[in-house]
């Protein structure tokens, strides 16, 4: 059988890159899994670390909108590129611009913060270098809806409701905040409901849960991600076609 050497080489290189990417650890680390930009302030700061103790790396940051388009307003990353010495830390900032006032002030707006590591050029021939990239959600939270201490002690996610529609549920979010759901099950110790996919419910919006109501039963449990990357779980009770968070049940952390 005749083998196309070029195709074989290309396939081998692609496979090698996948293997290396699967085993590679990011050299540039970020101190959080999401950014909440407080609209009462002009800047949000994050700490980045060069976890490589032998080589310097460049860190490149930028912001994308919800559609994945790179933007430079109303938020911008400063500095856009910086050098981190081996094992050292630094800060990267998200700065607001005057155009921030054009965003809705009664609800959050979501963006995505990107951080790409750029390794030093190798002096070895035929070497393969991999640059890893981190992409996390960035929520612009207007000053008028920044929660106080009392609101934080009584999470707004508890206001979520579920509405039965056929054999499924619709998630209703009456709050001005995005709520990301990462798990749905029929009980505290049950397995994730078949077919569940994580979803982000927009402020004052609704989305289909995407699982069978029968799989969740009369007491669904939903897990969300809070401002700090924590994963509390809410217990619901259903009556008729409506499910609400149990008033006497506090969110539990997995």
C-alpha cells in the first residue's frame, strides 16, 4: 500500500501536538476563574504568575465580547503584553473607558478575558513549542446593582425558579446578574441528570434546562458558580408546574 508521506507527517505532527497539549501545564497562571468588574471602580486587578522557574515568558491579555470578537472599548487590558521573569508574579489590569456609561446600568454585561502565554524562542532545531491560553468570563456589574453585605449573605441565585414545560424545565432568572449552572440532579447524592449541559442564564432572562423533568423529580438540585468560583447547590421543591428554592434550605457547597 502506498502511503502519502506528507499526509502521514502532517497527521503525526497534529497527533504529537494533541498529546503534548494534553500533558502540558500552563506556565502563566491566573489567580481566579472569573472576573467581576465593579462598576463603582475604574479598574479590576488580577495577579498572574510565571510558574516556570527557569524561563521568562510573555503574557498577552485582551478582551472579547459575547460573540468572541476582540474589543478595545469599553474595557481594555493594561498592559496588553508584559514579560514575567522565572517564578515571578505581576499584575494585569482591566481598565474601563468613558464608553462604559453606554452599557445597561440595570443589569450585568458579559465579556471574556483572555490571557495567552508566549514562550521564549527555542535555540533547538526541530523543536515544538506550545503556547497555552486561558479564557474566563468577565462580568461588568454596574454600580447600581453591586450587592451589599446583606445581599451576599442571602444569595440572589435563590431567586431562580423552574417552570415545567412538557417533559422539561425552563430556568427563570429574575435577577440583574448572570447565573451559571454547572450541574442538575434529582437529589444531593444523585448523579448528574442525563443530557445536562452547563448553561449561563442571562439577567432577567430564561433558558431551557435541557434535561427531562422526570429525571429531576419533584425536588431538583442545581449547582451554580458564585463570584469567587465556589459551587454552591440549591435545593428546589416543586408544586404543580412551578419549582422554587426551599426557603429553609441554605446553599450547600460541594
